[in-house]
């Protein structure tokens, strides 16, 4: 059975205009991810790259990075806006790379719609693709409890930091850094930097 179109497909232009440019991102996140990318040894895959703003930003900073997203409309726009970058259609749960070939994976808000009982599959796939000590940067919505809330496009999930750290450790990662930042109501920001255990 074919995969149904993402709710983002019909709203791609609206999404890009609202939050899909690098200038929409927080300067603290830009600094964090630029520093993170500089520590990565090997190619980086921006999983759930959307319209490609982070792929382009880190390419400009000198990273060897490509973007992948399940929404063809985002990939078409990314290729048009950033023709010097590499983009392909693909999913977090089935990355088109060989075992232990990536130096880093950026998953910045790309797993927010993944139900908690399914997130382990994506993290296991990340662990498969990363080299030992390969780096993961994860952005997500955080809160005091794990729950689902009404996102503008489709339901999303909040994670307590400690709970998501535990899930990452179970998937084979060592967590090196966590941070949070207050945002809009019910939209507090969380970030985790981790490395794949050997």
C-alpha cells in the first residue's frame, strides 16, 4: 500500500513562509549546531530537512552535509533554493545509506510527529548508519510529561528530557549535552547532543 501524502505537502509554501528559513531559527540554535557540526568526523545527513535551511546553513559553515525529507514538495523547493546542496526524498526509519558510514545525523524537530512507541525504530536506524562515536543532534518539544498536543500541521509530541535521554541510551547512544529553552505556551524547546557508542 502506498504511503499517504504528508499533511505538510499541501501546506509546504505556508510552512516555508512561516518557519522554513534560517532567519526564522534561534541564534542560539545556529551557534549550537555550527559548533556541533565542527566536531563531526565524516558526512552528515540532515534527516527531515524540510525545505533545506539547516542543510544550506551548515554547508556554508563548511560541513559535508546532505538533506533528506519524506515530503517531495520540500525537496523540490530545497533543490530550487539551494542548488549547491544535495537533497533527496527519504524517511528517518529507512535511510538510504550503508551501515556505519555517517559521521553525523541532524534530526532537528524531524521526529516531533513520531508516536513515542515508534521513535525507537528511527533511533535504531540512526545508530545503524552512524560510525562508532558518530554524532547526533536532536531538536524536539519538551515538557514535564510525555504527551501529544495539537500542532498546526498534525499532532506532535512533547518529551521530558530525562525520558528521551533514556530512550537514546537504549538505542545505543551516549548523551553528551542537553539543554532547554522556554518558548511559546506548550512549545518549550529541547536539544540533545549524543554520540553512538562503539
